[in-house]
C-alpha cells in the first residue's frame, strides 16, 4: 500500500469512530441501571441523610458522565439531584417535560403502583443544550424514589 493510501485508510477509520467518541460522554441504559443499583445500596447502608449528601455531590460517585441520581419522596419533594443540588426542597410533582407531559406525576404513579420501572420523556440535556429523548429508571425504596435518567445515543 502506498503511503498516501495508507494515510487515507487511517483517516477513514478514524472518521468511523467519531460517533462513538462523541457518545463517550453519554451514559448508557446499563450504566444507569448499575448507578441506580449502587445508589439503592448506599441508601440502605448509610441511611437517607448520608446517601443524599453523596448523591448531591457533583464530584462524587453518583454523578457519572451525563448520569446522576435524583431522590424524591412520595409527594415529589427533592432530597437529591446530582445534576442540580439547588433543586433540593423543591417539588418534581408538578413538573412537565418539554412536550408538556406531566413527568413528575408519571414517576410518582409508577413508584406507587409498581415500585420500579422506566419513564420516557423529552428533557433538556445540559451537556448538549438540546431537548432530547430521555428515559429514567426509578425504584421506590421505602418512603423515597430514587432515579437516574439517560438519553438515547445520538444518531445521524
């Protein structure tokens, strides 16, 4: 293979990797499940106060890539939000997504009826600054609901 042809082949190979590199900062559904499972263990092991402090720490283990743990009570009051700890004390209960869907009510109903599941909605991705399709895995743990959201991978 001539040097220029070899260089072209390498450049083409690198271009095919760009979508994977661009999505490297996005958490996957599997990573979200693992993060949620770890958060549940932390809540059960350390208790609410210590767990929520850990979940609210933007440099802590419960904020990874664009994944973060949120914690609410069964009325929707925030106790933790790794993406925005300033939400603590406010309510998710009446929050709607970008399409007007009452996502807070969906999360609370799912937690009450099933105790766990996935909620689908349209949400602002703070990393891309675009409204994107998002899913949140949630699980009720006693009087609290823990959740973690993930975005679908970008496609061309």
